[in-house]
């Protein structure tokens, strides 16, 4: 990725994550008194599901951008660096797909 695009992407995802992480922290603060049914009901609300999915996707993308910088700075260019960068992208996509899969599964749980 070009340097200026990478820099801008990192800053924009960080700005977008500020309100999302604050929202998520409020959710986590309510967890100690919540049971499984409460959490499922909370995640089944469309607004919460969308915000949770955005937090997941942007957080993993932002993390990938940060680790990419470390790999590019400390691993000499070559096959191993390309392998690590490709693995990093695969890991991000896999974790997003896994997270969204489980979010959709939770959203389909019938209230008891």
C-alpha cells in the first residue's frame, strides 16, 4: 500500500473507532450483571448488531495496518515478508468472517 494511503487509512480507522470503542465499553460495563439471554437480546437489536459488526471490522483492519508497519519496518523485503503480509490479510478476513458468522448465529437465536 502506498505510504500516504496507508497513513490516511490508519488515521481514519482510528477516528472511526473512537466512538465505536466508547460504545462497546459501555456495553462491557453492563456485562457483570447480564446473563446469556440478556446479551443475546442486546445483540439482536439491529443498531447494536450493526455497531458491533463495524467495531469488529474496523478494529481488525486498523490492527492489520499497524502490524503491517511493524512487518515492513523490521522484516527485510523478500519472500518471508510477503508471506507474513499475505498471512496477515488472510487472518483479518478469516476473523471478520468468523465474527460475522457468530453474530448472525446469535441474531437467529429465538428468545426464550
